[in-house]
C-alpha cells in the first residue's frame, strides 16, 4: 500500500482525482462532497482505486455515488459553485483534440501577418452551447466553448471560432452615438476571407 495523501479540493465541478506520483497516492475529492454520507465516500474510494489500478468498476458503488451526486440538493450546490468558481478559473489552451494557442498562431501568420499579440487562450470550463466563443477584454482572454474540443469537430470549425474572435481583437467595438457596432462592415468583409466560412457556419448550425 503506497503512502496516501487525501484532501478535499475546490474544483469548479464535482470532481475527484487520483494520481500516483513518486510512489505516493494523491487523492483529491471535491469539497462539494465534504459532509457526504460515509457510504458515498466509500463508493468514491472504490471508484478511484478501481481507476488507478484499472480494475472493473463495481456497479453498486458507482450507482450509489451517481445517485448522490445527481440528487437535487447536490446538483443545485454544484451549479452555484460553478457560477462562482467557473468564471474565475483560468483554463488551459491545450485541449484533448485541439491546441488553441497553436491555432491562434497559425491563423495569425496566415491572415494577420503575425501581427496580432496573442491574448490568453482558453477552453471554457462548461460545455456552453449558447456562447461558442468570446473575447473578454477585461482579462485579455479568448474563450472557446469546450464543446469544440473533440475529434468529431472539424478543425475548420474551431479555426473559424478563433478567427472570429481574432477579428474582435483587430476591430474593437465602435460606438456611434449610443449605438455599439460590434460587427462592423470591415469586420464582416474580413470575416468573409475565411476560406471555409460556409462549411463552418453550416457545422455550427447543426451543432
Ligand atoms: Zn462576434
């Protein structure tokens, strides 16, 4: 039995992790599960150890755990915490399928002569469908919805989202009187330079 460190951790979500490092087991259990009944904590231990040692999952344990996590009380708690933590947390540019920084640099040299300064690039923490991408000027960050970080998503679709946000960097919002012009004529003309614009828009439509 390796040495074991276990702690409650403030993930943005209900999440539990186990890691073997330098011969020591490090377990992190979502702090949302602090105060969970003992049988639920036991179930988590079963699940994590099975994962660690690639053993089949005990269905009774997993359903015990899932029942608890999906209970209304826990879902509500998780939702609130995601609202608070999800926003502040800075994710990573490197996803499972795509690296946003690499895509930015590629598009930068292809369409902007490499002249755009790269903001922070990150995948969103949630899998938002209503907000596919946005540029957050306060944090100088381009955020792309996690739903695009999948091998099922064609690269041109991710590139299009990033390209659109790069155009926001290049064409800041114009204010005329009390009207804000977010996608100016120049913005739209430049957007049409994206070679797979039609396919990308079609793909986003069926998403
Ligand atoms: Zn836009």
